[in-house]
C-alpha cells in the first residue's frame, strides 16, 4: 500500500517505480509532484484513491499493465480507466479520451495546470465533481449532448477558460 499523502509535494520527484507488491494507492499519494513525467500502474494495483496524482502538471505518460484486472489505459490514451464502469479516473495533458468512456470521474484532471484542451467524446454521459478543477491553462471546452450531469465544481479555478459550450 502507498498511503495517503505518502509522496505529496515531492516537487523534484521525476519518476517512480511502483512494485508488484502494491495493491492500493491512497488519495493524494503523489499530489503536488510537479516534476513527475510518467506513471506506470502495475497489474497488482486494485484501488486508487481520489486525487492520487493531483497537481502533477508535468505528467505526460500514464500507462496501466495489460494484466491489470481493475484498471486499463486502453488505446494508449494516457489515462487510468476503471475497466468495469468505463470511468476515466485520472488523466494528464496528453490524454485522449477513448470513445468507450462513459464517465469522467471525480477529480480526473483536477490540478492538471498544463492541460490546454481536451475533446470529450459523445459516449460520455457524466462529468464528475472537480473533474477539471484548477486546470488553469484550459481555454475552451465543448460538452457533448450526451452529457446529462456535470458535478459541482467541475470547472472551478479554470482561470483561462473563455469559452464553454453546454448543450
């Protein structure tokens, strides 16, 4: 287990190797690791807490072991997706949301200050609370007609947001 806040605010941490013995990554585990560029989730991880990678603004690559039974990073999307629910739970500035994703989970992109744009596919029906909060470089977003619910504070602190299209 990697506990809550285990490595938070380690701003000089550039890479991590999560061993196969880890089954849980606690909330805020790597939050504020602003120099972290990539993360690879091994097959053993079956639980990832909210905001585990909050504020990892340099993160460009996210992969999940193909043998992981709970999470995946299908279509080389640079994100962590909860396989059973098709919920994107953690993304980065290079994420491409696959058309099979139905929900952008709570805090999925929260604190991703280097995210400038994102395309939300028409398969998405829900955008979770805090999903894009504090994405300070996000300038515009278009929400597809398929979205029926936007969680509270979903776009809080998006100080560069000048255009939003809501169906």
